[in-house]
């Protein structure tokens, strides 16, 4: 069994997930980094992230329970435990409800919400055995406020909040703490497609007048998942430059 703490981050190859992987790595954790596509050069990523720790990359679509179980099995074979799970993998398929196809709705729910269920269900037995664990689920401010053009995404992210509160109640007796982080608009590939006019209009709605960085999300995720957090569970932390005030 690894002597270091072990953190599993889904969608840890890019954007917010990569920043989360970096902060855990810099704090001495071994990493299990999940991803699904060929978009990232894993050798380069490993060089960017690695300190004196071990990194295991596991390719699996979080929406497929069998693939997730296989990935978690590999991780347990290597490290013997998972101390921290960050359910970060997520996608958007935006459209107004009048135009949204059934597949666009299903794909987003399957990846974002069912994916969070699949990975949590696969990891929790190992945390239960250790009688300790931390789970942080990445929701979104739009899961709290709703957003025109994102009924699929907002529903998936609102679902993650209900899911998080429920498992926080179920798992508290085993000292497994579960929280959600709800980012506002963060500068990643996911928001790159927005044109300058839309970005300007979004910035105008944010009291801090700018988008957030992946590192600003990672710092809060790290705190909630660290042993410094002993009494916060079932909460949703909005990190949005004041957008939802
Ligand atoms: P991103 O840059 O598009 O990165 C998405 C990550 O998720 C990638 O690592 C991708 O892996 C992975 N992924 C996508 N589908 C997957 C699947 N089916 N199975 C496994 N991995 C999968 O996204 P981001 O902006 O960093 O967003 C990260 C999380 O924060 C998401 O849950 C998102 O909804 C949430 N969020 C983002 C914002 C924002 O403004 N950016 C705001 C609120 C919430 P590959 O590299 O293999 O494709």
C-alpha cells in the first residue's frame, strides 16, 4: 500500500482537473488521473505534474460503469487505497430546449451526473474499508441558478448537488466527507468557444469583473479534500467572483 496519500481525479488531463491534479501532486499525493480522449500528451503532462510521487493514468469513459470499475481496480492494484476522489469530468452540449436533441440531453446527464455516480460507487467501498475518505464533486453555478441554453448541463450539475448532500449523510458515520464546488466562469477549453462579446457580457455580471482561473478552483478543492477539513460535509461552495451574490 502506498505510504503517500492517493487522490483520484476524473478528467484530470486538462483545465480545472489538471490544476487540481497539480495541487495534490505539489502536496505529495500519488495521483490517479482519469481521461477519455487522445487530446492530451500524457508524457508531457506527467513531466508537468510529477514530483517525488507516482502517477497512474487510467483511460475510461466515466459514463460507463464497467470501464470505471476496471480503472478503479487498476488503481487499487497499484496503490492499495484511494484517500481522495474528485469527480471533475464534465462536458457541455448547449442548446435551447426547443432545439435540444435527446442525445444532447442524455450525453450530458450520462457523463456529468451518472459519471459522478459510477466513479463514486466504484471508489466508496475502499474508503469504507479504511473508515476515512474525502469526496469533492465539481458542480457549477448554473446548477444553482439555471442558465438559458443549458437545461441539460444545469440539470446535471443540480443533480450533483443533491447527490453530494445524500452521500454526505450516508457516509458521515465512516468519516467520509463529501462536498460540492460550484465554479462560475473559468478560463478553460470548455469556455474557449465563447466569443469576446459573450465573455465581456459575462464579466459585466461578475462583481470581480473577470473569469476565474483553474488554480482558484483547485485551491478550494484541495482544502475540502485535505485533513484540515474535518467538519465540513454536504456543502456547496460557489467559487464565482461573486456572480451569485
Ligand atoms: P475541460 O477543459 O473541457 O476538460 C474536461 C476534462 O474532462 C478533460 O480532462 C476530459 O478528458 C474529461 N472528460 C470529458 N468527458 C469525459 C468522460 N466521459 N470520461 C472521462 N473524462 C472525461 O473542462 P473544464 O472547464 O476544466 O471543466 C471541468 C469541470 O468543471 C467540469 O465538470 C465542468 O462542468 C466544471 N465547470 C467548468 C466551468 C468552466 O467555466 N470551465 C464552470 C463550472 C463548472 P479528455 O482530455 O480525455 O478529453
